[in-house]
């Protein structure tokens, strides 16, 4: 690993926002019906020689720590794993009981990624993405591998 993980700050926003707009249409994330503006959330970035390789954002509420977004712009280099590990370490240090996140039913790579890192499927929220389209109409009808995007899969990691 030649990149470094650092706390996300305002200087990272332009690069992160450009990637999110390119990949998702904007910086709005809807999970479990809650709207987040990912550029305003705290998080971590992976950097190498001044280049942004990825970012993770999170939201803490009570005894739960939500990983809101996780993006690797340099695949198969351990960027996503390192960013997720940084978020989990922070959650543990803050005394949080549970870390959780949402991915959509079409995101087979993410489903595999989280399970291989010890996260468990905790819930299937049927038609949650269909409902989220009322808030964020840009969510595509078809996702990875032309799979209809309809449901949210909730993953969790019990921290204590």
C-alpha cells in the first residue's frame, strides 16, 4: 500500500464532488429514507502523490455509525478496504456499538466486498430504492449487469 489515509477536509471536496457527480449525478445519498449531502459529511480519503484514490463518508447518530458512501477510484489496490477499516476503527474508538451501511440489490461487487470483510446482511428493505426515487429521481431503473434497482440491503458490523 503506497497511498495514505487522511481525514476528509474541504480541500478534498472538489475532487470528490466531481467523481460523485460523474458516477451518481450529484452528491445526494438516500439511505433508509434519510437524505445526506455526502460532501458535508465527515470521512476519510485515500491519497497518493496528491491524487485522490477514494473516499468514505459517515454519519453518527446515537449508538449507530452509518457508512454513507464508500468509493474507490483505483480498483484492486486495497483502497476501499483501507477506507472502510479507517471508518470502522473510528467507530470502535468512539464507543459505537454498531456500524451499518446500505447498498442496492444490483451492486453484486459491493455485496461480495462487504461479506468478505466480515459484514453481515442484517435486513432487506424491499422497494426502498423505488421509494427513494421520489426523493432522488436520478436513481437508475437498471443497475449493474442490467439488474433492476429496487431494494436496499443493509449490512452491519457489531463492534462491541
